[in-house]
């Protein structure tokens, strides 16, 4: 009998030991090997080309001949080039202006589309139409619509639309900002729509009981609950603004003069028209550095890096 009790005790302890190790494994979470395929693809298509661009920024290469070492020559030339400095200024203006235009419109549309109005689904179809069109098609359409000779202004006799907006250095960049915003507001609205639908209805019910109106609920409940979505969406919006190319290239090709020659377009012209791959790589590295710095600042200022729950206590 004593021997049987001893064996049973051993089996019990072994079982608890296995259960403990199983619990420890669960606490550790999934193995890092699960991320291996994604990391391999990221390394092949992102990290390796990135390292290549950084290395090339210190080289002389015309795209065909031999690659020779140039040290900091490309960097000194690009950072003192008026066209590059002008492109940097235009890129910052475009980025900040697109963010200032798209953010409030996207939030308002997202909140509206998250509602339960009968006509909401019908209008949402029109809101999302720009997502179905390619940037090149949009650029060609707007370029023709704004043409002062046979565009929409001439067709309807609207004198204020018969101006050459894309041919005027004072208005060309702002027209591009409005067209870019029209293209990408639906995408950001979709993100805010999903975030608004995750806000607990109990918060709004409590606010209505306290006598809060629709506007007060928006500023006191909706906007605070969208804090982390705001940080994520702003990062996507700003980083995306740093890489606009096709729409700008088709609509203005950097003109009139150099009024819309933003950094991605300047990089293309230097690399594939001036055959200065080293200088183009410098601009590419600058764009990358700006995107990383802005993303880190947004996450730091918004507190999104702390990953704290907004649902605590709900």
C-alpha cells in the first residue's frame, strides 16, 4: 500500500511538473520561428535594397559604367544643390498640408460612416470611389479637367476655373495637395470608421444620461478614443506623402519651372535623366531618414509606444 502511494505521488508531481512547463510555454507566447518567413521576405525586399542604396550614396555610378568610390562627395553636392533644398522644402509643405487637409476630413467621414443612418451605405459608395482609380488615371483626368483651353471651366463658362492652375507656380502645388487628398481621404476614413465602431456604446449612453449633446460626445468621447488610431493613421499619411511620385509626375512633371519638383521626383530626375545614381541615392536616404524620424516622433508624442489599453474600466 505504501509503495502504491509513493508511485501515485511521483506521478502526481510529474504531472504537475509537465503542467507547469506547459503553462510556462504558454506564457512565453508563440515561437519566434513563426515570424521567420515574414522576416526573410522583409530582409530580401527591404533591408538588402536599403543597404545597397546607402552604400551607393557614397559611390559614383551612371547606371551602366563602373562603380567608383566618391566618399562624401555626393552628400556635399546634394546638400548644397539648390534643387535638392527646394525639393526638401516643397516636400515638407506637401506633407504637412496633406496631413492638415486629410486628417479632419477623414475623421469626420469615418465617424459619419460608422453611424446607422439609412442613407449612409449609399453615400459610402461614392466616398470610396477614389480608391478604385489608379493614381495615373486620376492625374490624367484632373489635368484635363483643369486645362484652361478645353477643361471643365471652358465647358461650363466658369471664368474662375479657366485659369491655368497647373501652369502657375503659385497654385500648382496647392492643386496637387487637393488632388492627393481627394485620392487618399477614403482610405484614412476607412481606418477611422473601424476605430469608431470599436468604441463601447456604454460610453455614449452614459454621456447622454449626463446631458451631453452630439458635439460634446464627439470631443469628449470619440476623439480621445481615437488617439492611437490618429497616431497610426498620421504616420501612414505622412510617410505616404514623402513618397508621392506618379501623380505629381503625370500632372506637372515638377513644373512649372521647379515649383512642384518634390524629393521623390527630384530623385527620379537625377537618377534616370541625369544618370547620377549616387546623388539620387542620397535623396533616397534623406527621404527614408525623414520618414523614420517623423514616425518615431508621432509614436512618442501620442504615447502609442506604451501600448496601454483605452478600454480599461469599461
